[in-house]
């Protein structure tokens, strides 16, 4: 029997693929950037997560908790996953 975490990983991979497609059409969507950043982080895709976090800090959308984004960047820069 498959572990549920196996399915979670597959869902994350599908989600990041969908978010890549959305952001190709709507690159200024802060909501989708946050979602892709979090999903990329869970998948260990540090470069994608860091790129989206950096974009969010540069754009400073009102709808995003920038302190949380800074903490994620700090975690990415000090995480040896």
C-alpha cells in the first residue's frame, strides 16, 4: 500500500506545473507566486522558491506577509537539504 506522503508529493508536482503555466501567462500574480514559492520549498526546489521570494520582496505586494517571505529566504539560505 502506498504511503499518503507519496500522493502528497505527486499533488505538489502537479500543482507546481500548473503554477508555472499560470505564471507564464500572468507573471505579476502575487498569489500564484506565493503558492509556487511554498510548493517549490516543499519539493526542495530551492532555486524556484528563492526566485519567487526575491520577486515578492522586490514587488512588495500588499497582500503578502513580507516578513514571512524573509524568513523563508533565511531558511533557504541556511538549509542544507
